[in-house]
């Protein structure tokens, strides 16, 4: 298992069991024998609102990071994702969103596959950027809205 995965599982188990987890970045980095930026990476990439977490960071001497599980419905998380997409999105970002929504149970495998196919490079071939990413965002958001309305 990669160190990022081990750190994620450790923090996730604490955040899910308790009212959240509060820690100092340097202390956690020392515990797992990694650089502090590795902790930043895990926190910023795996504890997102789309995955049901809030992160509070207090800087300065004795500063800390506080991760809390937010109890929201899949529909609320889906609407947050739709609102966070913006007016344009690239294919890689769509794949990341879909992967996160699959792993958190927001989307079913079939839904994610259909959405991925609809916004793929091959579906949008012949359209140049920046227009391609604008069209991709509109299709992506409309398909997510359709999923949300069907649940």
C-alpha cells in the first residue's frame, strides 16, 4: 500500500468514528515518515466536500488541521458537484469527478459509464477548445441533473 493510501485510511477511520480528527501536519508526517507536503496532498485530494468531508486549517504556531465527516445526502453532494463544475471542464477532471462519485456511492457504474461516454474526447471530436470544454461541462451537468432527478 502506498503511503498516501495508508495516511488516508488512518485519517478516514478517525474522522468517521469520532466527531472528526484534529492533528498537526508535521506530527502526522513524522508518524508516517513522510514530508509534510504528502499530508497536504492526502487532505486536499481525498477529503473533499464531494466525498463528504469539510477541512478546517488553522495556521501559525500550534496550528492544526481538522477533518470532519459531513452528513449530507447523495443528492446534496451531487448538487454541490454540479455547482462546482463551472462553465468549462476538461476530460481528465470529469474522470476524477466520476471516479470520486463512484467510490462514494453517488453514482452507479452504469451511470458513470454513460456520462463518461457522453463527454468523452471521441464524442466531442471535431470541436476545438475552449468550446469543447464548455460543451463538455454543459453535457456533464445536465446528465448529473438528470441522475439527481431520477433518484
